[in-house]
């Protein structure tokens, strides 16, 4: 299986939306969907790694699929708002590196 770059993922999602999905949901709808997907991922994470037990409705659901759903909607929002996620992530890494260069090493809790 070909490893997708972030740019390729943005293009593939855009192509899928325009050919199969008909059109993008509006930005606020997608924001709501993003929050739903975060909740679904959270539900599985707290059941697998936390104290809650699994329910019948959780069976067959995979954390990887929930993460992919979340990523899909985030990519949709990036496409709709003109965000190049590759560039944004690179800038974010640089920001965190400059800001937190010694912060975590000096954190006694870590």
C-alpha cells in the first residue's frame, strides 16, 4: 500500500468529496462532525485504556478507524478553509521546538 503524504491525502479527500460525496458539508457542519468523531475516538480509548467496560455497541469498532474518521474531517476542514496541512504542521513543529526547547526537560513531573 502506497504511503500517502499529507498533500496527497488532502487531494484524495478533495477528489472523493467532489466525485462521490457530491460537495463538502459547510464548515460549521464539519466542525460538529469533527467533535462527534473526537467523541467516538474518546469512547473507545476510555474503554480500552481506561476503567470503563465495553458495551455491545462498541464491538467491531477499531481505534484506527475512528482516528481515520477524525483525520478525514480535519482534512475536509483544511481543504475548505485553504489550509495546507503540510505547511501548517511544519510551522507548528518549529513553533513548539522554539517554545519548548528546554521546557519538558526541566519539568520534574516528567
